[in-house]
C-alpha cells in the first residue's frame, strides 16, 4: 500500500477530520509499528517519532485540494479535513484490507479510533514510550472492542 493510500484510509476511519499534523504522525507511526501497512521512515524529533515522508504527503494532498487545512484561532491547532474523493479512496483501501485480512482491518480501525479521540498529550506519550522501549505490539484495552 502506498503512503497516500494509508493517509486516505486514516482520514476515512477518522471521519474525515484530524486535528493537527502531530496527531496524524502519531497514528501513522502506530500503524507502521503494529501493522506494517505504512511504508514510511520515522526518525526521532522532539522525543517523538516523526516522518518527513508523511509530512510531504500531507503537503502534497493540501496542494492538490484533497485536504484542506484550517487553523483554530484560539488554540492554534491546524485541523485537516479530507475531500469527498479522498474519503472515497480511503473507504476503498480499507475495504480491500478488510477483505484480505479482517483482523488487521480491525486493528487499524481501533488504532485510528484511539488516535483520533485521545488527548494529544496522552497519544504522544504512548508513542514516545513505544519508540523508547522497543515495544513491538501496543496492548489495546478491552473497551476498544466497541470502536
């Protein structure tokens, strides 16, 4: 799967909105570690994994109109909103994964649900701990089964 397909799938599963590039980077890193569906190089930046590949992909999607970015004036957080075409592409990619490997599809869905809903500080802490400790698989709590 290409990186653009992975980004499209994440936006589809997140309902078309992601609050900030740091949140997207964290979700992409967890997907990379847990499922190997994200083919990107991550390096440590300000104590958390960061991918210039993901950053470039988002910039390209904003340039071509597949993503729009707006900044909340009170918080300063940039929110990315997917276009209808990107959402359709993400749905297609997710359905293909679901047909091929339902277990991986479920894990992807849970990771994106957590990544989109956790406070950013807790999400980045989890990612930092994963990266520093070399944890191969992130345990998901039982309540995640409702996602």
